[in-house]
C-alpha cells in the first residue's frame, strides 16, 4: 500500500525506498498486492481475494508438480531398466503414461495410465480440500503465497533435470529465478526450501561426477545460481539505488528475524501441534492417516532424483518447524503442499491398474476423507490429553476444533484480530482524536490490533496519504516498527528515559485499559511503560472509547481506549 500510494503521487524514489524498507517481511508479495490495488483501488477485500486466486494457482501447481514427478519417474525407470539390461518394454511399463496434453512424452506411450491418473488428480484434490490451505488463502499471511511459489519452483527444479530438453541453461535460469522468488516471498521458508534443494544438488553433483559429466554440471550450476546470487547481492550487500549501509541493515534485520520467538515461555506442546496436524492439515484425521501411508509407500523411490528432491525439501521444511519452540498452525502450510504431492504419488502404487478400478478407488478415498470429517474429533482430543472433563468446556473445545477443520465457504477466519465491530469502533475513535496528520504511537497488544491495521484504518477514515507514507513504514535500528514498543511476548527491558524518548516521537500515544485483552501476563508488563509516562505529569490521559471484547467461555471484557498527549 505504501508503494502504491507513493507511485500514485509520482514519488517513484519514495516507492523505491518503500520496497527496500521491506526488511522483516520481504518485498515480493507486497509488490504483487500493490499491482492488484493499482487496478482495483485500495481494498482489503481485493488483497484477500488475491490470496483466494493464489489458492487456485496452488491447486494447479500441485497437479503440474505431480505430473512432472510422474514424467521424471518414467524417465528414471527407463534409464534404470536400460542400465540393468532389462528389455525396453519391461523397463518402461512400470512408469508409463503421462498425458501429451501437458507436454509429456514417452518412448513407448503418451497415454495416461490409471495409476498415474490417480496420482495426478489426488494431489490437487488433497490440497483443495485442506482446511488449513483454504483458511490462510483468505488472510494476508505469507504462507500461502510462499507455498504456491514453492510448487512452481520445485516443478522448475525437476524440469531442469531433463537432459533431452532444448535450451537446458534457460531451464536452469528459470529454476534459480523461482527459488529466488520463494526466498523473497518469505525469508525463513525460502531458506529452508533452499537447504533442501542444496542437499538434492549435492546428490546430483555426485551422480554427475560418477558419470564423468562434472564439467557440464558445473556450467549448469552457474546458470542455476545466477539469479539467486544476484538477488542476494542486491538485497544484502548493495541494494541499489541505495548504498551498502542499507545492505548492512538488511543483514542485521534478517538475522534478528531468524533469531526471534526463541523464548521458552512461548513453547507449544506436542499435543497442541498434533491437533493442528490431525484436524486442519487435511480434510480429516482419516485423510492424514492415509497420507502418511502414502509417504511411507513413496520411500522406496527416495533414491531417485524426482522423489528424492521433494523428500529432501519436505524434510528441510518440516524438521526445523517441528523442533522450533514456537508454533502456529500456519507454519504447516509450506510442508502441506509437499505432503499432498508425495502422498498422492505413494498411494498410486496401491491403485488398481484398470481405469474403472482406479476411479472407484479414488471415489472411496474421497468419501473416506470428506464424509463426516468431525466424527473422530472427540477421540483425537482425548488422545491428545487436552480434553477437559467439564461438559461445557468439552463442548466448546469440540466446537473450536470443528470450526478449525471446516471447509465451509462462510467459515470465520481464525485470526488473532478482534471482531470487526470492535475493530471499527476503536479506529473510529482514534481517527477522530488524531485527525489527518498526527503521529500516532501504540502502547498495547499487537496480535489483536497490529500497526498495519491502525495505519490502514486511519487512512480509510480521512487520514492523509502523506502521513500514511511517512509513518507506516518507520522502523527503529532494531528493525521493529517505530509505532510500537515490541511485537513479541517479552519485555524489551527499556528504562524510564528510553520509554519517554520513544513516546516524545509521537503527537499521541494510545493505550488501553487493561493493556492485554486475553490475560497474557507477558503483555501486561507494558502497563509499567504507561505508568512511567503518566507519573511525572508530562503526559495527560483522555478516554476515547469503551468497547467489549468477546472472550471464550467468559463474559466479554470491557476495554477502554485512552489517548496520552503531552501537557501544554
């Protein structure tokens, strides 16, 4: 939005600065959303619909990646058969049949085999009906954009392995460009994907060395690495048109971002993680069990290039997320797309060889996954050890799990934000008090009321575009938004002078009473920061609005919005 606002004002130098200031969260998706809103106008709904469109591209990408794996499996089977001296017909029969309609050819046949058809359709089916994928495609989080880009990056990676393809170096460049796009869509997931593909590259290098093709492989690697290396040099070393000082800031912010959320108090239990896997990852817990069987069945092919690359990418994506103390269900989205493709490939080994039999098997599997998806929720909840004995609490737990697993089009988005009526009431009051130009600081909870929501809300309520461009992207030397003290669940440990110095940078500092709306002690520590500002008379408090914030299993919480202004 800041890029779009600057560009519409003819401030292209400012738009460039905004792009280069995307430090904790990389610039690829903001550039896309700016382009969309240049056509639709500034609209939160347009941004959310962009995510829905990306979901469709993700389903398409799952199909294309599955087809590419099948194509590579056929080629690998043919090479293996030739190497072992098997007959040509026998060597190809185990992997025949991928559609010529998608540009796939075979020495023996261009027709789909029933098993390949089963796999190619099952992969997008699983992804389409994933509640997790559906839910986050309607949000502005970066997991779905990254997951979609990763599907096409992996397809490009596999396509470069085709020795018979024309312009092989162009394919290397394309694969490198897709990898760079993944990294510049979400730093941490992009690095994990890169680590998995780097491991796959090492296996390829060993194969090339054994086949005495290392020279040609080295040239191909130079083309593969060209775009990522140039992109990294531009962003982290010399971010033109700015200078190396900004590159140093990019590096510092990047490292600080990777080291965040390590506090032991934020650790998520394995039981809670298991619920995310079992109830929202795929259409049902039964579907997850079937997918795990598919992953086991694909392991015998793990030594071959195509499946090996996807398995390495899955391991690189899943293990760090599993071992990290902090967990949210959206962290599973990047590995979800890989599980769908690999599980479909593995399960195809069990599919009947006849077209009718494969169609019947697919229909039965679809019914198993989709019919009565909440039937086993009670069993899963008890197995997790998180079930509560009190009937009302147990009913609430089951309702929450059912909502998380729902694929209904009218399902409520599971976000940390407050209800729309509360959101609008707070922003209406804040906009009236701040006017079009005042600099606004926020000393309070961020998951429910983040800086971006405040800046966009003020702009939509008559705030000046100049203020929006000036304030919405301001960051401190630690890389955090200047508008807030911290977005993490830990006290940054500022002394009184640091608190006062931060507050003096604003015309109005907004706080709420209570500071936290969900009973988190880690957020209530910010009450000390408010008290420091009020205790010596430099700042005066003025109530702006009172709202009621809904709470699970409890009465709504009354929250008062207060504006702190310096005394005249």
